[in-house]
C-alpha cells in the first residue's frame, strides 16, 4: 500500500534537510581561504564558459535571423 | 590558481609604483568571509584619479591583457573600479583588511565596506550576500551606519532604508 505523507512528515523532513544544509554550509565557510579560492576558481571557469556559450548561441541565432 | 595570478599582476604594479593602492571586493571578498559563490569576474577597486586609471589600462594593454567584458588578466575578466567614481571607494580601499593569498598580501574590503558597496548596487544576489554577511560574520552595525552617513551624503537615506529592510527580513 502506498504510504500517505502528512504535513507533519513534511515538516520533519524539511527541518532535517535545513539542518543538514546548514551544517554543510558552515563546513564550507570554515574551509581555509586557499581551498575556498580553488573552489571559486572552478566556479568562475564554469560561469565564464556558460556565459561564452550563451553569447555564441545568441550570435548564431541572430546570424540565422531567429 | 588563476585568481591569484591575476591579483599578482596588480601586486606587481603596486610594487613598481604604477598604482598607488587597490583592494578586492565582490565575490573574492565574499569568499573570504563566507563560502565561494559563482561569479564571472574579479572586482578590483583601484585608488586612482582619471589619469592614473587611464595609465593603468594603457600599461595592462601593453602587457597584453585585452578588454572583453572587463579586462582579461590571466584568463579572468577583471572589473576595475577606479576610486574617482565614488568618494566612498578611497576610504574603503584605505581601510581594507590585509589577507595573505599564496605569497602576496592582498587588501580585502571589510564586511562593513563590502555591505556598503552591495547596498549601492542592490541586485538580488547583493541582497543575499548582505543577508549572509549578517548571518555568518560579525558585522559592526553602528560602524556600517556611520560609513553610510559619512560616505554617501545624498544617497545615505536610500541605502539606510535598504539596509533596515534587510535587517527586518533577517529577524
């Protein structure tokens, strides 16, 4: 039989998730600055790549007259 | 690491006397205080008048760094904000905190000055950053209010209103 979840279950799940997210976040905040900069470097590479991809898509769309 | 390589370029220019001083704001400063967050550029606040700013650009150009959504230094777009754009920036650069990155000492905006720059721009992500700084970092609120009163004159009222709105949301 399929279990029916109550709003109490949802509240419990959400509280657990929020607490886990917060613990993960605090762990990231407490990382050494040098490690945080390495992560930032990777995030930047992704962001720059995505932005260039978007620009390339836009220019190809305008070339095609879309 | 590319971010450090880019900052080393500015460190060298400062050591050679080309630039008087600079400090880092934006995502790099946020990363120091909280966790890393996605960004497309590094924000450098340069202590410079119009001529000094122009000279810095000329020198960077001669060094082979070209403009493309900010000047690209060591593969990273850098947004150079000269202090002549706003009187508040000179004070923010002077009062920045010195932080060691690899083998260089870099000045980073203090949380109060970082919040002030974010109150000025106030996009969605700036609001989140301000909220996080209050949540995870010791922010000196009276000092921040003094900065806003002293450095922004006509804009102070609006910035204080924005600040208090965020503080209310935080409660």
